[in-house]
């Protein structure tokens, strides 16, 4: 069984995949960026990191292996345990290559170090987008022609001949149309005055007063905030048990609710849902220590 491949498949849909008694692979999203030195554009991506403190079995990996390998849940859990034992034994002397994920190794303190494959992008929204290298843009230099200088001799300024001709022509045109323009302006003012009087009559005839106006209607619109990160309390085959679990958790002070049915037909119940990923992970740790070690994190946008 290629356990690394199953972990890779799950990371395209989930932000956290826990390998029981070994550690968790957690993804984080990074935005698009430009490497100015190489003129290279990188699309948005979701890269993976390793957290050795996430060791409790949340059932996600075992359930997926059960479906993918067509075996029972107990057989899947055993197969995962055997693979983990092989990894731990191999790490004592060598690095462990995980297909599609990266490389595992031990440091001087016998702690697991994970080096991910940076070319792997787990963000499905960026599917088909690749790194683009752009050539540097060479902008042409525009040469500005110098202005015609005004030559000054003694105390007088010599003005170019063609500028004198242009100024003279402009003055003659202005004088020739001065009388016509004044007549046209007078006519235009008379037309505007008649139009304004007609408009005032229409406004007066259309003016009316409401004695008892209706009160102003105020609507309070509450915008629902999306909470895609859910700390799952369990998945139930019968809906009655799911509703019973929700009532129990609400009585215990949790904001519990049913968050849908998974592909195996099980109704999922959450302890609570969160807007931020870090808040969800922090509450997951707290719930595992105080309430249930079987709680796990699910990323799913609710409607």
C-alpha cells in the first residue's frame, strides 16, 4: 500500500491529514507572487508542512484507505500502523522519500524534519496555472525636440516671423466675429428664459403635499459570516443519533450543529465552526485534551 499517495489525495481536499502515532501533514495557503530578480510569476499555492504533535487518530485517513483499497476499517488501521513502523525504522539510518509530498529525516535531537516538494501545489483553484517567466521590458528612450529659442539682443527680444503671423491672424478672426457672437448670445438667452418659464409652470402644477406620510421603514440586514473550519464530534449512520448528539453538546455549552452528510452517508456533527483556521486548530487541541480524543478538523464551506 502506498500510504503517501493516499495522504497526497486527501491534502487536495483537506487542510490537515493525521497519520496515527506519527504526525500530521498540514497545508497553508500562499498568495501569488513575483520574483523581481528573475521576472517570474508564481500562481497562488497551498503547500504542506509537518507537525509531529498531531498523532491522535481522527479516522479520516483510515476511512479513505478503507474506500481506496477496498478493505475493512480494521485492516486499513493495521496497514497504516505497519507503514508507520517501516518509516520509523528507516528514519534511524536514512531519509524517507514520500511520493508527492517530500522527504522525512531526523535531526541531531532525533526530531522529524520534513522538506516538502515545493513544485507540488495542493490548491485546486490554481489547477492549470503554471509558473510564468517574463522577459524584461525594454522601454524606448523618447527624444524631446528642443523648443525654439527666443534670441535676445541688447534690450529687445526677437520673435520668430511665423509666430507674428499666427498672432495677427488670431486677432483678425476675433474682431471679425465679435458682432455676430454678441447677436447669437442675445438670442440664446431669450430662448433659455422662455424654456425656464415653461418648466416652472410644469413644476408648480405637479407639486403636492402628503398630509400623513408613511413612517420610514428600517431593515436590519444581518450578513452571515462563512465558517468553513469545523471541529467534528462524530459521524452517525442514523440521523436520530446525530440530533441527539447535537442536543447533548449544546447543553454542554458548545455551538453544535449538523454540518451535512459525507460520501459514506454518515451525518456529521460539529462541536463548533470557525472563520479562521488557527482558531479551529487551537480549539481542536483543547477539545481533544478535555472532551474527546476522537475529534478532528474538517474544512467544508456550509451553505
